[in-house]
């Protein structure tokens, strides 16, 4: 399913994504992701679960000493993808995002929009079962925003569960997907547009 997570700043969108990824721990209740209760996972089990989840962070979290290609390949390295296969997958996703010509550059030499696309490439290269995206189009112009969102929606159509936190209600209207609105850490609305597909 593809779901937008909306709400004002401070509503809890980023915190919810961090809880799902195991970066934050719940003060009460349970969080079950891919059949595993995150709050009960041991230290060693969390990284194994994370390998099945792609994450696009609001602040990108790119490693400045690594090239674009190396940053994206990290997601494949942790699951033991053979080097040759990894290079082919990295090139393919970078080409899809219009970044193949930047693959040997370092993140600090890229524009904010290019850094955003590298972060998205890293999250998608491993074909994750779940994609969590925190404002994935926040630094992109209107045309590139739609290209990136089309790519993310396409990921959902291929079977990946996608949760996108956004302030951009225009995207929510355009893509007509389920949207969950948070306020002060609570769900205040869960809307499924008529005729929308998962």
C-alpha cells in the first residue's frame, strides 16, 4: 500500500517513521514491522530488519567522503550483493534518477536536489519491502518532484509498502492515495479517496 503521512510541523510524522525503522523506541504499546515487534527485538536483530526497509531521511545522511556511487552501493554491501551485480544495480538506479554522470562525485559537490536524489537512489537500490520517506521531494523543483513521486509510486505498484511524510498537500491531491493526518502525535484523519488504488 502507498500512504501519505501529513500534518503540521511537530505533529509526529518523523517520529513515527523513526519508530517504524527502530531508530526510536516506543514509550508504550507495540510496533510490528514485517511481522516483528520492534520493541522486543534484540540489538542484533534490528540491523537485519533494517536491511528490508529503505529510508529517505529529511537530512539525506549521505557520507561526504564517499562518492555518489559508493553511497548508493552501501545498501547493497550490507546484504552481501556481489560487487559486479551491485555496480550494475547502482548504475541503473542512478540513470533512472538522472545522476549517472555524477556517480564519481562527492555529495558536497552536488546541489541539494541532487543530494536528495542520491538519498532516494540509496533507499530504492535494494528493492526494499518497505520504503519510508521523510519529505522526499522537499528540495526539488516542481518537475523533478513529480518525476521522483512517480518513481516512488511505481515502487509501490511493484509490491513495496510505501509511507511518505509530506507537507505538500498538492501531492496528496494529485496522487489520490490513502493519507493519514497526524496532530500532536495522534491520528486525527485516515482518508482513502474514492476510486484510489493502493
